């Protein structure tokens, strides 16, 4: 009624009287609704009618803070503190300004002053806890939130923050003790059972985790988070069909998610139901076309099945989403090799190296493709680059042997052959596989035979 009256006054330019409580309700309504200009008008009119009101001036402070006029806000708060030195809201607002300017220790000091005057200690303890979180002091933050729970055991925001602090401290066993004690007080709290399950899961105590998630969904049969965590736990226990069933429940309770579709697909893959896995991976990419993980899972399935054309199609989809992913480029190169698209395989391996993937497999793969294409000098350059990271490796030395012989540089070829045999004599058989004409070279055969005799 007072809000309608106030807005009518603004339209007609008539001046109506409102008592202090009415003005506070009007201003708070506009602040909550984000209608800052109307809140400012209400504060202005309110202070004209009630110029001594500290409560209205505190609402003015809130507006100053919202508009980032922190100096004005702090100046007004100092004046109000002289008028009402035991007003807890003054110190809470000072703490808000401290927090916004990164002065979290000063914020805590002001909040502790507010504690001495307030009747609503829970809100202040919560604010103190948040300030300690900003300081990464998780122990003191946790202790502050625990005080909130002692007063109101259904303060689930405080409960989440307590568990978060235990997580950040990596005190999962202590978190389990705390949550079990909490459950003894509030046994039908699905949030607590869910959080307890998470702690058991982190510690790989999967049977205990499953038991906790069972209780969570028994208490609240529409608790999607409980079913998701239960399904993940069943996966860890190797109970994939049961995991699928729980993921499917989440799809019934809420709109389908690409995450759930992917997890279902992975479960089907684990029990070798590949057609079903493909079906759910396709549902995942339909739900979220930018989910590169689903495209990669499709790629791998088709690759392992020998369907390299489809694998090539799906890896291209993944690369369009994340072209800076070296693992995707490596898979791209491997697929192109299977399809005998050697130039494209070269591009894939070279991109891996450009992106910082300097695994030996990448160097070797690129070398072998270049060698097959007759690009011997480029292949040698790749191996010499690899040697900066991988020193004294027979895989590299024998390949350099074959490449130098291919370029008619026998002196260098024999040098690397000797080094290779010193590193791993038996591995010289790779020459027969990669460079058969070099392996059959009489001089090479003689050196290999002489080296073998020297070893006997």
C-alpha cells in the first residue's frame, strides 16, 4: 500500500507523509529490485521528512557503496558512529567498505565490533567467515561458520562453507567426523549425506560413499546431485549398469545434459555395448555441439573399430572446438596415417611439436612419415631436434643410420649405427623394418656381425 502511495506521489508531484518504517520498506524494496534511481529518490524524501534518522542514513550508505562512492560512505559512517557508537549496522557497513577495498583484516576487526552490539550474531559470524576465506585462512573461516551451525543447524549455506574449508585444508577425514556428528543432530538432511558421500569418494572409500548417497536420495527422491554422485561412485565400483540407471534418473528429473549423456556412453563402452555408447555420445554432441570430449570419444570408438573415415570426421569436429589441443592433433595424425594421407599426418605431427608436445612418439612418428615420403633431410632435422631432449636413444640412432645411408652419407650412417649398437644391439632389427635396403647392405651386415662377435 505504501509503495503504491509513494509511486503515485512521484507521478503527481504531491507530497505525502510516510513514517520511518514505511520509508525503510520502500527503499529496501527498490534496492532489492535493482531500481537504484527510485531508491535514491525515496532516501532523499525520507531524509527530508526524517532528517535525524540513522536508519535512513545507513540506507544512504548502502547506495553510496553500490555506486562505489566509498569515500562518501565512509565519511557518513564516521558521523553516524559518533551519534550511535553501539549501532552494529555501522560497523557492518564499514566492514563492507573494507572488504571491497581488499582490507579484509580491517573488515574482520569491524565485524568483531559489530558482534558486541548485535542480537543477530549468525549473520555477522557468516560475514567474518567470508572475510577469512578471502584471506585463505580456512581454519578460522571454518570455525566462524561452525558457530552459525551451532545456532541454526539448518543453515545449509554455512554447512557448505564448512565442507569447502575442510576441502581446501585437505582434511577429508576430519570433514567426515564433523558431518557424521552433524547427521546425528539432523539425520534427515540430504545435503549433509551428500557432502559426506563426497568426502568418502575423495578418500576412495566407495562403499561408504555409496551408502551416503543412497541416504541422500532416499530423503529427497528429486535430489539430482545425489543421483549423479551415486552414479559416479557406482562407476568406480565397476557397477556400470547401475550407474547408467542412476544417470537416466537425472534425465527424467531435469532437462538432459551433455555431461550425463557422456557418462552414460562411457559406461556402455566399459561393458562393451559400443552401439549404445555411440548413441549417447551423439546425443551429447547434439545437446552441446561444443563439447569436444564427446567428439573425441566418438573418434576413439570409430578408430578402435577400424572405421578411420568416421574417426577422421569426428576428430575434425573436435579440432574446430579446440585447435590448440596437442593430443587432438596427435590423434589426427594417427588417423591420417591409417588413411595413408601422409602429408596431412605430417601437418598433424608438426602441429603437435609447435604446441609443445615433444613426446618421443611425436618425433618418431613425424620422422617415419617424412622418411616414407622421401623427405630424408627434413627427417634428419626432426631427429636432431629430438636429440636435444632425448639423448642416447637407440630408436633415434638407428633411424639416423638409415636416413644418412639413404642420402649416401655412409660415414655418418656408420657412426650412428655404432652408437645405436652400443646403446641397444638387439634393436638394430628396426633397420630391417624401416630401411630394408640399408639393412641388406653388405658393409652394414659386416659391421653388425663384427660387433656381435665382439660382444661374445
